[in-house]
C-alpha cells in the first residue's frame, strides 16, 4: 500500500512538472534564430511557395502571440507548409526561447 501511495505521489509530481510553463530565454535563442532571419528579417519580403505570402516582421511582437502562432503551425491549425515544417522541429523550450528573443527586438 505504501508503494502505491509513493507511485501516486510521484505521478502527481511529474504531472505538475510537465504542466509548468516553460520559461523562454532570449539569450539561448541567439543560436536558434538562423532559421527565422532568412525570411522574417527582410522588410517587405514575400515568400512564393506554394502561393505568395507576405512575410511579417516578428521583432517586437508579444511573446504570447509568437508562442501561440508557432504552436498553431506545429499543430497544423495554421496552413503555411514551410512554417509547419519549421515549427514541427521546435520543442516547447525552443518556442519559448524564440518568443522571448523576438519580443525583445525592435
């Protein structure tokens, strides 16, 4: 019986730890932004695959918005194939770091 309670307590701890918000680190994102700047750092840039997309400048956007957008691309709720592929390769920590980084940009 004690083992059962210990396992339940451990399972509860793991759930709480997994549910905790991931904190973004802008400094850690400096090595992760290379995949973003090719499109998002060019004023007026338009991507043309599979159709013409106006690429937004994401510097200065709120971190919450960037997190939401990247998770929507990863899930498939947003329908840009390149962004879906990129977001699909990102962990929750990567997304939090990139969001923290870009929210601090001008």
